[in-house]
């Protein structure tokens, strides 16, 4: 695996190194040893998947509050998405900065988002599926989020207007109006 620093403290873009032959390919997408060598989370509490039927579907920006912040390893296993992470750690030199990249079934890339980051994505084609490994217990009472179109962040989404977005995500606050939207890790 090739780990690339992406300009946000502690976050990485990870490219599998596929071995190709007449059968297709084989590539590792997870290694305790390689993650541990970089000081990254190596214990994931659960995995999740999301499926998006239509292009332009937007999910996020979500995170879990300080009591049990989530570290996420994200991969698009089907279709294409524009994946975004936002550093919400008050003490971080990259506080309130974001990174976005295309993840798709062909590039097989992963994004590593440390605890204290918000995450969201926009589907770029039909029938996209996203797979998450998550290091933290899921706690519905600690679910938090902020608006995908927050002017403070000025994220450059590929489709400026979300075609499909949940009522819950539309009701999320802007960062400026929510002092609790920053994490302490």
C-alpha cells in the first residue's frame, strides 16, 4: 500500500498496490503492521456500507462527538464518489480545512480520516456503494454534523447543488453557529 499525506494533519490517501496476472488482480487494502508503523488506528469496532441509487446523492458532513470520536477508513467499492473530510480538531494546524478526492471502483483508493474529522461524499454516478471501517462504537446520541454547503468551509463539490440529500442533512447547522462542532482530539 502507498500512503500519501494529503495536507491535513494525520489524514491519508491510500493506494493499494495491485498484483495483476491473467486472473485479474489482488491487492491489500488493510495491514495492521503498516497502519501501526504510521501511528494510525488499528482496531476497528465495526464496518458499514452505504448505497446510492442516483448520481448527485450527497451524504454528510457527519462526525461523532468528543466522547467517542470516529476514525474512518473509507473506500468506494462500486461506482464513483467525491469524498470529503474536514478537520474539526481545535488543536490541529489544519483546523477547518478540507480535502476532497474521487474514490471509485477502478482506482480502489481509500481515505483515512482520523478521529475529529467530519466526513461526507457526493455520488458521481448511479449505483455507488461505499464501505467504511470505523474505529469507535456507534453512538446515536453522539451523532453530529454540519452543512455540506457551509460557507465557512467553501467545499468545491463537483455538483454545486445536491440532487438528493436527506431532510436530516438539510437541517444540519453551519459551523459558525455551533461551537460544539469542533472536536478536542
